[in-house]
C-alpha cells in the first residue's frame, strides 16, 4: 500500500513538473506578413507637454500566411508618442475562421532615414472556426516608410508576425 501511495505522489509530481513542457512541445508556429494602410487616424497634442501626441487609428490590409492563406485584416488601436501603442487586429479567412490578436509596443525602435522600424508583442486574444480556443503569443516587426514631401501616399506599413500557439484537443 505504501508503494502505491509513493508511486501516486511521484506520478503527480512528474505530471505537474513536466506538464507545461509537454504542452509547449505541442505548440505550433504561425508566421505571416501584413501590409496595411491607415484608413482613419485622429490625433491631438497633449497640452503643456512638448512633443507628446495621443490618438486612435484604424488600419486595413492583407495578411499573407506562410501556409498560403490570405486574409483581410483590420487593426484598431491607440497610441501615445511617449508611452507607445496598443490595440487589436481582427483577421478574417475565406473559410469563415477568424483570429483576434491583442498587441502592444514598441519593445524596441530603430530610427532611420528611409524607414522607421519597431518590434512589438502580441497575444492570440480569440479565435473562431479552426482557431477556436487558440492560446499563445509572439512578436512582430514593422517597417514604415518615412516619405519625403514629394511623395504623398503616407500610411503604408509592412509587418512580419511570428507566434507560437496551441489549440484545444478535439
């Protein structure tokens, strides 16, 4: 009887200790690229603080996935030139499945003459269809052109997303 109790306790300890490793081993990677354009943006300067602007934005674009899927994408968020940005991206696939990512950043900025680059983080907030119950997180990099005054089509940004996720067992 004592051996059975000890074996049960050891099994429980191993399950608790190794369970997260097994779960992570089942994680999959999702890589995709997004090109989006600002559809709407409202911004205001903060009174009595030089150089600080806050606002809201709405971006639309196409996400191109490594597996060949192409999905329409809507990104909505807030920004603060001193504290960063946060928001959500809603991604809709042809089969009716959807993904919602929550994001915030930047975690790193790389200034440049022709492009401004930054790195940020995201979490899978919700999924429907084949993504129902999705959990996980990742990072993305963005590259935004710094247009000169002769080129007026501002607002395009190129993104590369990479995240690990799990789905519930069927």
